[in-house]
C-alpha cells in the first residue's frame, strides 16, 4: 500500500488513459467501434464484471434464504428463478467468456508477436453478439425470470414451465455464436500470425490453452445451439422433438445438452490452466516443468473431454454399458489433469518463490482445482455418484473446479497482467490480503457443502430439514466473506487506475513477448515486430546471472538455480 | 501497413492487420473452414436426433417419408446442385479482372437459383399445411413417431432455409461490392469464403434430401 502511494504519482500523472492504446481516442465511439483487440478485451471485461455481480446478487439471495430451514425469505418459485438465473449468468456470461474474451483477446496477439487478431471486425462483432445475448438475459431478469435450472431440461422447459424460457435460451443461443466467432478468430490467429521463430513448441502455454479451448468452443458450442433451438421450436410451435407423448425422448435432450456442457467445463478450466502455467514459472523463477507434456495434457483434456458427457446421466436411465464406458473415460480424463497439477508442483521445486498476489491466486487455483478434480473422481464412480446425485456434494465439486479453479485463475491473470493492461501497479498488500481472503472465503462457503451433500442434502431446495442448518449457516457466512473478497479487487484496482504507481514494461521480470513492449502497449502492440530465438519460460538460461537484481540475497540463489540447468 | 510496391488491386483487398494478401487469403480460408466445422456440428445435433428416432420408429418414418413431396424435393435438389456448380466457377474466374463481370454474373445466377429454391419451398410448405402435415392435434398420420418425422422435416428444412437466405445475402453483397470495385473483387478472400459457405449449404441440403424425401420410396 505505502509502496504504491509513494511511487511517482505526480500531479501531471493523474490519468491512466493517456498512454499507449488507452490514449488512442477517448470518445465513446472510439471504444464502441474499435477493432483493437486490447480495447475489445476491455469491453468484454466490463461486460462480464457486470454479469458476475448480477449472478452474484442472485446467489446471495439464495444463500440468505438458506440460513433458516424454512422457506421464509423468498417463495419456492422465486427461489427456482434465482438459482436458475445464477447458473445461466455465471456459466454463459461469466465463466465461459471470462478468460478467453478478456485475457485471451488482449494477450493472444501480443504473446505471438502479432499486431491484432486475424479478424478484428469479427472480434468486435463477437462482443456485440455477447451484448445482444446479455440484453436477452436482462430482459428475462426484468420480466420475471426463468425457472428451469441452467440445464433447460425437457420436457419441463419445452412444454410445462410458465417462465421466460425462450428468451433465456435465446440469450445463450446468441452469445454462443459470439463465442464461436472468438474461437474461429483465435484458431486462425494462432495458425497464421505467429512471429518468426515462434514455433508451436515455443508457444507460451497460455497460447496453447487458448488454441485448445478454441477448438473445443468451435466444435461443442454449435451442438448446444442446435439443442436449444430445437427446444425453443418445440416450445414455440408445439412440434414434438423431445415430447414423450409423441414418442420423443427427453434423454436425447440431455445427451445433446451434455455433449456441449461437459466440454464447456473444459472451456472454463483450460484457459485457467494456461494462466497458472504463466504465473507459476514467473514467481518461482523456474522453467515450467515438463513443457511438452503440459501441451500434450491440454490436447488430451480437450479431446477426451468430448467423450465423458454421459457421467452427468448415470441415474437418468441410460444403458448400464454406457454408464460403464462413460465412467471409465471420466477416470481417464483425470490423468492429463493430474499431469498438470504435478508439473506445476514440480516447477516450484528449488525455485526462488516469491508470494506476489498472482502467485497466491495461482496456489489457490492448484489446491482448489485438485480438490475439485479429486471429488470429480468420486462422482465418476457410478455407485458413489448414485449416492451423491443432485446433492450439495455435486454442487461443491463443480464450484471447486469452476470458482475455486477458474475464478481464482481469473484473478491471478487480472493481477499478473494488470500492469501491462492499464500501465499501473495495484497495491500489493491489499491484493495479497484479498487473495488469501478469497481462498478462505471459498473453502468456508463450499467445504460444508461437501459434508451436507454427503449427508443427503439435495440441491435446488429452499427449505430443508433442520439438521442441515449448521452447514448452511457456515456456507452462507462463507459466502459473505467471499463477497468481500470479490469486492476488494474492484475497489483497489479501480483506485490504482488513478493513484497506482506507473508500471514498468516488465514488472515481474517475466518471459513472454507481451512483456517486451511498453505498459500499456501501443495500439499496434510492438514498435518493431519481434523475432523469437528463445525457448519459452527461459527463466534460468545457462550461465545466467541476474545483473539487474544482483543484490546480496538473490545473487547466490540465482546462481544456484543456474547450475541446475 | 502494406508494401508500397504491392499491386494496387492487392492493396484494395488488403485489410488490417495483414501485410500480405496471400497470408490474409490463407487466414480467411482457414477461418471459414473452422466455421464450417462448427456448422457441421450444428447440423450434427439435429442429424443425430433424427437418426436415433428413425432407429426407434423405422415404420413410422418410412410411412411419413412417403408423404413428403418428392417433386419439390428433387427439383430443389437439382436447383441447388446447379447453383453449386455455378458458384464453383466464381473463385477462379474472379481472380482475372477481365473475367470479373462473368464471375459476378455467376454470383447473381447462384443467388437467383437460391431464390427459386425458396419460392418452391414456399409452395411446398403451403401444400404440406393443406395436407395437415404440420405436427399438432389435426395431424394427418397416426403412426407413433410420424409426428416426430415431420417435426424434423420442418425444423431441418427451415433451418436450412435460413442458412440459404444468409448465403443469398452474402453472394448478393459480394456481387454488388464487386461491381463497385472490380479490383478489390479480383483479390479479396471474401470470394473464396463465400463460395465455401455456399458449398456447405448445398451439401447439407443433399443430406436433408436423402434422409427426409427418400424414405418410403423404395
């Protein structure tokens, strides 16, 4: 804190929006019609931040309801609408777009030494599609909500529900095409715009994660689009598709839905893995352990991830043989995930670790993702899944992966690249405090849910037997802590825009092309397009002596690290 | 941005952030293929549903398939195949300035064939309504599963028609913009991308024709 206040904050230095791409036009038009990938990233960031807090308010009301066993704060119907809204907004308007559309948009071209994405206008178009989808969501919110759960299961959604199903599905449908366009853009950019010398196995893992996630986006999202379209057509025109009265099969909907929605879990987690793979080597001052296998693991996860969807349907009545295969494949997909966790851990070995906030968030990611992943293995075993289906155990499991995992990584990325994006340093002490608070708040909220879920507390109910109250009270109290931890960065990062210390070009002494240009970067990213001659994560090249930071304490340890190469 | 010595036509077609038209063309083509992959998965969803129901209700699908109009279906298939051939002439011919107006004529022919398809489709839909082939209380057929067949008939053909309308729009846009700026037209990667999209829409139709119009005809 004192650090940041003391820096070079002179009176003439009061505005952030005067340098680099930020200084390139200050009108609303210069933002809303921009084709600069960096500005579009900012547009996305503002959009998903708003949705994050809208989704957060919805679940805050749910947590308030759950403090007492009786249904006394909202009605059962309102309760259904609240958790549905939370799910839809958090999945499609925060988690899926979160890292790709903000950090992916901002960093992918910079990390590969390009001036922009391959299709800048398409990129802007993607954002507008997201906004149109968002407008449908806001309409649903104002018109009274939707009560199907985020999964839109038929025939409830397509025939019986008396809520705004079509508008909600349209929201997802439209924004889905925005995501597909982003995926197409990223794939093409990675293939055609890499700087000279930047071969595939020199790409930073964040780029690999953007590439693999784009492939999953491009191949999975259209199936959801068709599924929701068919559901909407059934609801609007009454044509039977999933309607059992006419011989239709509601399970078909579930298969198609999960064919997208399980890969969607990887759409959410792969980018997070990419972020953590950038942050950990930087603050451990070590080359990433097992780079090649980290790449293979990303590819393996994205491929195998397409073939595990049936584990969401173990109790649906699908064939026992299908259950067996999906269970087996779900165990298999854990292998590359485990490779990644072990490699991040091994990267730390004999590293010179410092505990800046991006590193703290990344540690949070590794721990919470491991918890989420391991409980995923419980749920991949059919007998345990049958016991735990539709309980808070499942809720806790996927929140450990998505919130503990993806949201932690999102905040790691936000702090790691904040100096690059805004040209300002944030107050480190506050950030560390928020990171630790978020970790504790998270466990405080979700660990009790494992216990009560295992004890039989079902999800999606506003009232419950009194013996579960202690866990619900713990969970709600934890949610309050978590809310504070989420609001803190909003406050101090906003503060830093005006009063933060000016960021140097490479405050973390990180490798990667994005650090070689100024902070914030110029509109065309690089004064001179870079040529790549080094391997990635070259934190300790042979014979390396850190001259800039060669002070009493670090010189010795630096050399020690150098000898290991 | 662009090389000073570049061909003026290339310069007209060059867009940010590209420095060479060849690279830009590669990228646009690749992006289009990625999008087409996405489209195939989009239609894959409905094809999968159709396949599952057809294996569940083979007789009903056989009977219901016999109630579609083979005349409209076959004529429309012929029209779209001709349009594909016509559009396939465009990407190569457009590269020569002297053949530019020929290429644009082919684009208009493709668009007109597309419109003819839609007009016939309209007549076909009207006939189907008349024969009570829209699923609902007064649906014509009574076999269990026949309504499902026609649900897929309507959804498949309608979603395909939307794609065709988009295709006609893209082709017309290309022809108009190409007439305004023939040099841009001779170099722009949009020509190849549009032709690829048109090809996909036709291929999707040929699958629709086989699975919707041909059951029950043996």
